[in-house]
């Protein structure tokens, strides 16, 4: 059998077997020397896949010995089908997988014992999609995952075609298969063998993986095509002799060599003694007296005593080191507790200092709510004192004096409010101008922020600079005239009543400046110019970027959407101007009327609950599980939950400082809700979050107490707009068990096993 290598650019049907006929080789072939490279590195075909280790299927690819055809492979016996019980499951068959709906065909070489589950696992890794979403079809019918190729009726060296589609084609479709670019030798190739003069047949040949480098034992090279033909010995691995069944033993490993050696070494010594004509001094001689003889048992007992002493001192050292470690831990623990106490004390002092600063210099709405709340608290205390200490005419006089003091305090608060409104007005104007002049920003795929200026933002930036210039003080006469000239050229672009009035005022101020009028007399005129120019900036016709920042939309049709009537101020306002309450059936009063009513009668301060609600929402964002109920509640709802349900104190320690209390999840695996929360201090909440099982951490009585508060909260907050729908969805999800993947919100039935 001869295998022929085809050129890379040639089609399979262009390969002609006549070029490799034996009678043409002597004329056109000459013995060739060993080439430097005997394999052509060609890229794999797009409809084949890389081979995977057994038992995963092996695809067919182009090799150095020839191009493997991915079309139909002719079987030697098309009617040969072997049952699974008698078929050789190690035999190879060609499997064609049709990827639906793209129609891409992937050819693999698999054994007859290959199951469809193994094919699913292979394509799950190659296509990067879950294996449970892959459906294998045979003749338009679903097939069991444990079915083998032999069960489908394919025989050795046969061909079978399967279809593969996704169980969720909308959300997880079958991707286009892209084979790997690196080259791998296939396990199966097709060889065309000439049987008779004009007949030939295709034979499937399995290639064995050689662990040694193939030797070059000579061959031939085609002059025209450059195809190398090797001798048969280069294609065949040398047959190894079968192992012998006769047990063999080596005599050297069965014999022990013994040697006798003396361990005691000899030591020859000599002594000098007194003799005839010899005198030896004995001044330095020593008298040696033999000591007590020690037996072997005494020697071993002495070693045992020494070992016990060593162990005793070692254990003492270990215990001493353990005690020192405990002391260090205790010192660190005490230091940490001291630091925590100092930190809490410092935070409390800073909070009190900040609250005092807010009372002395109120600037925001929350600051004035705090003042009115303190005023109402003081009035209630004075009223109780008057009712308890006096009666009759004396009580009436005290009440009149209390009313006068309350009036004076309200007047002082009003003066502070006027000053804050003036300062906040300038800040609001600057914020409006900066937002209109801000460039467009977006974040790219690399995480970097990109900014872009549009003609509208550039126009808004120019108007902002001109507005800041005309409001600058301590300018010279020439600088002021330059600013007025720039403003005049800017507004002259549009001819309307507003621009004509601005130009008239600019000419009047320029004339007065040339006459030498003092700047103090020009404050009113300059204020009119600044006000009219601000009105010019807020007009979308002159500044298009201002359209998206105005509360009143320019499109009249937009005014009809989400507009409600306020019965207190008799105005039609958008829905954002009304507060959301959990126990109301109508829209109610707007924010402005609610604030006026609060300042006049109830004088409640919600700043504490605003801070608590902000911390609650931050903690829910860190969970990242899509919790939404915490973002539906308002300050009034949180106040009812803390004061009415949880009695404004920790349920564990009865701590009443509202600034140290937090609303944590009761079951941390469920999203936060009024019926899945618990009011604790910050330290208690941190310990509660570390609990694994609530029943082990708390007693049955305590759990029943918490559950009772959850029932009260559920009965009250289920009336919150949007909360009832959320509860209904949660109930449906709890009792509905899906049977399979969903497409567009509908369940897809799982394919029954064949």
C-alpha cells in the first residue's frame, strides 16, 4: 500500500492515482538522499477538530503523508452491522457531526464503544458551553446519552451521521466551531489500494504513535510532485519478541556473601620504671583508685533518668512559651479594645461636634430639620414643666412667654435660612453651569475613561466663562468694558426681546462707566445683567445642553406623563415631587408642602434614619445578589420599622443609641426585607454575620420572638407600592420548580430518554 502526499493548494479530487503507478516510477523516480524535512506542515481543515486523548473522539486532519478526506468514506462492506454484544468495541468508525442550525460538519474517528455522553463532554470543552444543553439526534430522533455507536448499527470502518443542537438556542446557541491551528498527527488515514487493473478500494489505516524517531532507510522521490516514497521497513515498528513464561532467577541475587572481621584494634604501649642504673621520678605520678562498677541495668536506668529530666525541662520551656504567647495575645486584645473604645469615643465626639456645627451654621435642609426638631423638643419640655409647676393665670402667662420665645427662635432660624438660601443659590447656579459644560464620558473595555467635547458642551463652557467673568469683582474699568463687549457680541447672535434688553443694559453700564460713576452705584444694574444672562443660559434655544437639566420639559406632550395634583398647594407636579408612603392610597402632598407642614407642626428629624438607610443600602450592594427591597423603603418607613417593630433598641443588648444600631439580615442567604432583618449594634451585627446556623447560635424562645416581629413587619409593609408584586413573585419562585432551561421566560421541556 502506498500513501501519496497532496499539495496544500490542490483539491482532493485533483489527486490522480496514476502518478504513483509502479510502472511509471522507474522512469520518473530516482533514489533520493535523506531530506532535511520529510513532513509538510499544513494547516488543518476548517471542518475538522484537533485529536483528543482516548476515550474522546479523534478527528481527521491533513498530515505530512497526505490529505485526509473529510467527505464520505467508502465502507468495505456497507451492510456489515454487528450487534453490541458481538461487535469489536475497539474497532474504529467515522462519525460526522452536523452542527445545527449552521450546518457545519465535523468529522471524527471514534471507537464503536464510544458513548454519546463522551461526545457531549468533548464538544462541551471545544465549544465552551455546558454539556447539559447539548442534544444529540440520530435520524431526527433524540438518543440516550449511554448509547454507543455500536448500538446505532454502525460497523467497523463504517460511517454514521449525527446531528447536534442546543437545548436553549436563544440564550446559548451552538457556536461555529473553529479548529485549533497547531498541527497534530491524526490517528486514522484513508489509503486507496489498487486491487485489479482498473479497480481500487479505500482502506482505513490506523497510525500508531511512535516514541522513537523514524529512521530514514532509503526511498524514492517523485521528480514532478516531489512526493517521497519510503521503504516498508520505515513504516513498520519492529516486532518485539513475546515475554518468556518460564521464571528465571539470578544466582548472584540469591547468595549472601559473608566476611569475618575483627572489631577490636590492637594498641601497643610501653612504660618506664626504676631499675639498676635508672632513676625515674615519681613526683608527678597519680594514684588511681577504681570506682564503683556500673551494671548494664544501672546504666540504662541512669539514661532514663536523664531523658526524663530533659523532657521535663523541655515541657517546662514549651509551657512557658505558651503562657508568654497568651500574655501577648491578652495585651494585644486589651490594646485593641482600648483602641476601639477610643475610636468609638472619638467618632461620638466628632458626631456631636458636627451636630453642634450644623445647629450653629445650618446650610442644608437636614440642618434646618435638626433645628426645628430641637426647638420642638425644647418646647415640649418647657410645656411639661409649666403644666407641672403652675396653673391658672400664672400658667397662661408662662405659656404666653413660651410662645414669644418660640416666635423669636423661629425668626432666628428664618434669618439663617435666608442666608443659607443665598449661598446655596450661588452653588446651585455653579453646579448647573458645570454640568452643562461637562464633556461626554464613557468607560472603554480596558477600563479607561474617555472624554469627548461636543459643539454643545463647548458652547456651554463659553457661556459659563462669560457668566463667571461678569460676576467677578474688583475689575478695572478696561477689564469690565472688555467683559461687557464680549457679552454683547455673544448675545447679539440671537435677536429677541431678552437679548435686546441685555444689550440695552450693557450699553447703559458702559455709558455710566465712561462717565465715572462709582461702582457701588452700579450693583443693581450689574445684578440685572447677571440675572438676565443666566436666564439666557437656561434657555435651550441659546444653550442646547441646558435642556436636559431643566425640571420642566420643553416638549408639551411630556407634561402629560406622570403628572399629579397636590391638594395642598393646588399645583400639578411630576411624580418625583411626591413622597412614597407605605400606608397611603393616594398620592398625597408634595415634598415642599410636606416640609412646610413638618416645620410648622410635627417637626420631625429624619437625618438619623437617612444615615441608617444609606448604610443599609451600601451593605446590600456589597452582597451583590440583586436585593431590591432596601431601595424601595423611605426614611418614614425605616422609622416605623425601627421605632414600632423593634422598639428603637437592640434585641440582644437593649442598646438605645440610634447611631450605633444597624439593620442586618436575619438569614444572610436571603435578600434583606422588613421580614428578614434584625436590629443590632455594629459589633453584634458583625458577630451575627459570622453565624453558620441560627438555631445553634440562638435559643428557640429568641428565634420565636424575632419571627413574631417579622410577621408584624410583613403585615404592615406588604401594602407598600411595589412590595406586594415582589412578594407574589417570590412566592411563585418558591413553589415553582423548573424542569429545564427557559427561553424567553417559558420553560423548555427536557428531552425524554430513548
